[in-house]
C-alpha cells in the first residue's frame, strides 16, 4: 500500500522551499509514497509547488491583518471555511502523517490531523518560533528545529535539531562561476552583486539599490537584482539607462545559477536565506528585516557577523552604510575569501534527509 503524507504551509519562499526539499527527500527514499501539499489560495505556493512536480490543494484562509484592521471582519468566516476544507482534503486523501512548515495553511491542517490521531511533524526554521507552530507543538510527534535552544517554545523531549532543509539543487550546485555568468548574460572579468530581499522583495533594500545604481555603473559592477513583483516596474525604469550590467527581475527561478554567479550577496537574514548562503559559501551583507518576530533576523545575522562570516547593516542604516559595506568587499578580495570560508562553517546539508527519515519511520 502507498504511504501518503500531507505537507502544509507556505506564504513565502522560506516556508515553501524547505517543504519541497523534504518532499523530494521523501520521494528519493520511498518509492511507494504519495505526497499532497496544502497551501493558501492566492499565495506563492500555489505556483511554486506544482512547478516542483507536486500536487497541491488550496485553502481560503488569511492571517490577521495588523495594518488594515477592517479586513479582519471576514477572518472568522475564512477560518471556519478553511477547517471544513481541511477536513474534506484529509478525509479524501487519507494521509498516514502530516508535516507542517508554518504559514497560514499549516495550522488548520496540522490541528485537524492531530484531532484524528495522525502522527504530526513540525519544522521551525527560525530562532523564535511562529505562533502556529507553538500552538501545535505540544501534541506534535516531533518538532524539527533549525537552531538549538528552542525548549522555551516546544517540549524538550519532542525537539530534534536538524538545521534547515536546503534545496538539493543548491547543495549540489552544478554550475561554475564563469558558466553561470555567461548563462545570465554577464561578463566573467567583473564582479557581480546579487540582491535578494526575500522571495517577495524588500522595499527598503530595493529603494537603496535603486539609489546606488549610478555608483555601481561608474564602478563597472554587475548587478542581478531580485525585486519581487511589487517593485519590478520601478526597478526596470531605474535600470533602463545602465545597460545590460544591471538586470532587475521579479523572481529568480534558478537560485543555484544565481548563487554560482555571485561574488557578493545582499540579503535579508531569514533563516532559509542564511542557510542557503552558508551552503553556497557567499560573502554576504545581511540587512535584517526590522519587524520580524522578536527581531530574530538580527539574531541570525549577528551570529555570522560576530564570527567574521558576514557583514550586518541595519535596515535603518541602509542610506549611509550599505555602499561602504559593498565597497569594502568589492575592493578587498582577501576579505571576501575569508568570509566565504567562515560562512561555510555554518552550513548544514542533510536536514532534508534527517527529517524525511524521521517522518518515514512512523508511516
């Protein structure tokens, strides 16, 4: 009989891509397994999960809107509807276990799975747990964490520190630098900065990069700039006069290619971004998102900065601090090499296999 596993969560790449990595590890190990994802309608998982080759069902659910309070009037209805949809999905699919990675859709799926007695597993990538995972942790079979010290959020006996699952395409990156640069339309004899403000972009980083385009062009720097959908029109207009050396894009499909080409990376410091850059061994400037829960992105970046593995620029300091940080790395090849070595010490490459083994051990 096939073993069926349901995987729930999403909303951002930081939830979706680890979930896909674990799903791929399960399929490598289990030829009779079937996997169904559950996500939130309208969110990026509804596109990215099918692109990775997995089926997905959508829930009509949303989180609490803290800036436009009136939009929460329909929230109770959406929650009730999502639980009814979840019940129908689980009853039809008949999973042997459920795995949640956080995000809007994770809570109703894992909660219902616990109510009907299914083994449930959680992954918490950040140093400060999300609310859904905290609520679900007490009844979970196991809680996989990206970092140590998570006993304040979850029962100690349920925690397994695995690190964060990285896409196998990034761990086993097949590209050489010159090959990647050529594929992206860049020259091999000049440095490339990769800017990734998260899968949906980062407005403050985007605005600062736009203001720095003249300096980059004058310094003959090449730029691959993931802006997110909201900023791509502005970025294209700002880059139009600078030619092929400045390439904005709303979303980078092949991150392995981008990482291989990059000499320096500017990034938010969410757990998954940090994990991918550690595995890729990139000299990085981290700009923590200042409104992250418990300021966990600053914590993530500071760990690396204190170890000489990255530079940290506060979001509020972008106007005066980002360009000097970039100049330091652009002009000091030895500094880049030292950071590349140091950040590699934080890399974990087997989290997907460890999590997959734990899930498969009970189905």
